[in-house]
DNA sequence: TTTAGCAATTAATCTGTTTGACTGCTAAAC
DNA sequence: GTTTAGCAGTCAAACAGATTAATTGCTAAA
């Protein structure tokens, strides 16, 4: 792969991303700084095809990038600083909104990305079971109901309602708060488990009727599949690839299935922007889509993962640039 | 409209709902108990068309019900007890799941309806500002954060996080709990407002720095657009009307816009199953869809509205039957 | 090594034809 | 008076062939 081939590949990919039409040798002459005749480009294209970076749909058609082509483009060729001053200004203003909850920040970030990139954007909260408990409290609502609230060191708040068949009094609530905090503060969330149940049961004289539902609900709350955020599902339908009904149907199917979305957001490395192109995706239902994700953090604390999903013909440069900027910005410049 | 015409109209509509194809005079002979030749049915169809209950797409095509036709069918002709024993059994088992929160019940009901009817199902929580406060409490998390929790008499729980620039101590929290409960218990949610702020400010010596954020967040929490639940968005794409890309795009557009969904769920009468057929919908974007909603209640307490959305060719009989049954079941037989 | 020029290929578009499913109407049957 | 058989008329959908336009690969010249 000499330099000229890479330049031509880049031109093909960028032209295809812009036009969504197979790229002919003639269409990139005099664009992208290529001072070559269409015949020469044709010769180079034939070789690029031989090594699998581009593909033809039929004998006389223009070329379309393959997953392998996009991969090279993403790894070596694209401009990852493709972001305008206006966009930076807009993102800044959005991210500086004062929020009281991590959830809100995630929501804002998700919708901002969707607005700027025009792609469907997804987000999921962080895996909580590795986080540490910073505070755990119970609060009585009415006579037979408790709300359990857990604050983790990442600032995530988990809450759950617990109903009882008998009345609860304030003294009991206070004891619960005392015991749970003493026993669990600073420990990882997953420590809320059976052993504790036995401990409470042997150290307090509450009936199992009270303790059982508490433990059940707390465990449910922390193991709860995190909430999934979705912004701009309709944006996909403006793209020409969604003219195909199959594609559209597949897309809705994917974003409608929480497990698939959770899966795709939960793979990938912590400190990177992760790009999965077409058939690089493990899940067969995703093989026509590309997905770009990153874990967003605030002062190095995991806040979850945000990702965009779109056709393989995606503006990788723009998306990656925006994510890079936001990631940096969230983590404090 | 004599009886025979109604029978024929019913036959046309039910055949169309089943097949999604324009209904010819021949296709309903010997079905639906009609012992007439196709010629007679043709004559009747011509008259039904003249009064606007059915329509032709071109001279030699079969007939398709109009919105007016569906309306008559829904009001007078359909079987609203179109529900099988298996379905009843399934619904029962689902609704008997023990839940700790209203939210959960809404989720379960929504997904059950979607599973049984095969239509996209939407839900929204009740308008909270008319509900009464049953309990209102603050709980300290860490040193500079409060969680405010409001329980209403319908069992709805609203919570909000409040951050401060200075430390909060337990004594302050206790006073807050005392004052808010004393002042607001039994009152409608909308009473949480400016006058209270002044009262607290004059009766306690907390700085405005503490009280301001509390009032702000509480107001935000109660005025928050209720969460919208969505189940089975992908189900729509199995229907033949969604072969049309325009239709599909419109559909996604509608369910993606929270305001439209909130609007369509918030119209309609409290004690009824509300049916909006095609152009009966006020919103232009909904004119190709039909919507059926009902307010679900538990022991006469408003729990919000559940609705399904689909093409005008919808199985009104099944949907209405299922909703009737569920509505009755939730409200305690 | 590059390029001009040209035959070959193919999808997309267009055009005309056939087919099949209906209807509406007429006249006969009930 | 009502119902029905039968048939001409209509139209969309399916099909088949011809045309067009885009683009390639290859050859031979620059």
C-alpha cells in the first residue's frame, strides 16, 4: 500500500460517505487533490479491489468501500479533529448545564451527540456492581413502605421501594440505617448479599418478614439492567440506506431489544473510542451497521457508555472527532 | 342503514382487517353467514360506498373501509369480548406479579398488552399535580446532597436529588422533614410553591442557599413530564402497511417525539376506552394511524394512560376486548 | 508510467402487452 | 320487487423487450 493508493482509498471512502453512491474513477479526478486521469485511478482501483479494500456490485459499477477498507480508513486515514468552532461552542454550552444527577448528564450528552452527528445515539449507565457504597439509607414512606437508597462513589444513586405486610417504625428504620452503613460503607455493591442477611438476622430481632423483602429489593436494584437511553431513532430514516425496508426493520429490531443494545455498549475498552464496522460486530443482527462507543467518565469515574449506531457508510471522522472532544471535556479538559 | 347493510359492512371490515387486501364482493360470499350472491353484495356495496362507509381505490378494485366505516364498526358492530381463555389466563398471571412500585405495574401491563395484541404499546404516568401528598421526606446522602422523596395518595413516588454548596447536617434534615410534612401532608402536589418557600425562610434560619435549590428541584420533580413507556415498536414493522417507507418513517417519527405521545395519551375520557381513527386524530402526523387508549386505575386511583398505536386497519375488536378486560381486572374485578 | 480512446457490460428506465381481478349493468329468474 | 347469472369494461400488476447512461477493463499511443 503506497501513499498514492491510500490517498485514492481515502478519496473513495469520503466520496462514498458524502454521496452514498458507488464511486466511479471519474468522479474523484480533480477532487481530494488527486492530479491523475481517470484511467490511472481505474488501474489503482483495480488493485485496491484485489486486496479487498473496495468492492464492485457488478462489472460496470463504481466501487464501494468494504469493511476492511473502512477499517484502514478509521485506523490510519481519517481526520479525528473534524469539528468546527460552532460545534465546540454548542457542545460546551450543553455540557455546562448544571445537573444534580449523573443521569441528567448522560441524557444531555446523549442528545448533544445525536444532534451534532445526526445519528441515533444510545447510552447505558455504568456497571454498578464494582462500585463502592458511599452511603446507604432507608426512608419510611407511609407506614408499611421503605425506600432504600444507595449512593455509590461514582455519584450513581440507586433506589428501590420495599413493601411490608406489617408496620415499620422509625426506630427500626434508624437501626437499619446504622447497621447497613456500618457494615457496608466503602464496600463494593456486590457485597450486599446473603451473608449480610444472616448477620442482620442474628444481630437484630426483626422478623424474617422484614429482612427478606429488604434484601430482595436491594439485590434487585443493584443487579437491575441499567437503564438505556435512546436519542434520535428517527434520524436513521433520513439516510438513504434505510430506503431498504429490510434495513429499517433490522434497525428498529436492534434498538428495540434492550439486551442487544446493552451488549453492544458493554463491549469495548475503557480508555478508547471503540469502532465496530459491519461484520466486525459479533452479533449477526448488527452486521449491516457500524457502532462507535466510548466510556464517558467524570474525573476518572466511570459514568457508563455512550454509542452511536448507523449504517457502515458512516461519517466516522465526524463521529470520532465529536466523541474525542466530549470525552476530553467531560473528564475535565 | 338496514341490518343487512350493516352485516355486509362488518364482513368487509373484518375481512379487510384479516387480509389487508381490498375486499371484493366475491370474497365475502359464504363467509360471515351471508347467503347472498356476489351480485347482490355488489349492489349493497355500491350503496355503502355512496354513503361513505367504504371506498374504492380505482374503478375495478375491491372496497376498503373508510374512517367513517371503522367508526360505525367500533361504535355498533364489533365484538368487544373477543378474548380467549388462554389469553385471559396469561393476562391474569402477568397482572398478579407482586410489584413494589406503580411504575412496575405500568411496565408489566404495557408489555402484556403489546404481547397479546401485537401492536406497539405506549404508556404515561398520571398527571401528578392533582394528586395529594401523602408523605414527603428528605434524606441526606453524603455531606452535601439531599434526596427529596414525595409519596402521593395514588402510590406514585417522585424523587429528586438536590446538591448544595455547603454541608447539611442531620438536624437540618429533620427540621425540613418536620416542616414539609406538617405544611404539606394531604395537600395537592401543586401546593409546593413559592408561598412555602417564604414560610420556611421566615420560620427557619436557613440561608436561601439551602432553600432555593430544594424548592427548585421539588418543583422540577413534580412538573417533570412523566416518563413514557414504549413496548414493541418493532411489531409495527411486521404489518403490511409498513412496507411503505413513508408510513414507517412517520411512525418512528411519532413514537420518537415524546410530546406527541404525551399528547395523544393525555386526551380522552377517564372512564372509557377511547378510539381515535385515522383523520379523527387532531395531530396531522397521526392521520394515518389509529390510537386506542384507556386510563388504568387501581381501586379508582388514576395510574396513568395506556394506549396502542397502529395503522387504521387495526384489530379494534381484539384491542378493545383486551383493554376492557385489563381495565376491569386492574380496578379489582 | 500515464493516459486517451473504445468495446463490453449492466442496472435502470422506458414502452408496450398481457393477464387477472374486479366492478357495474342488463336482462332473466325467482 | 328482489335476487342472480352473465358479460363488457376498467385498471393495476406482471411481464418482456428495447433503449439509455454510466462505468469498467483493456489496448495502444504518449
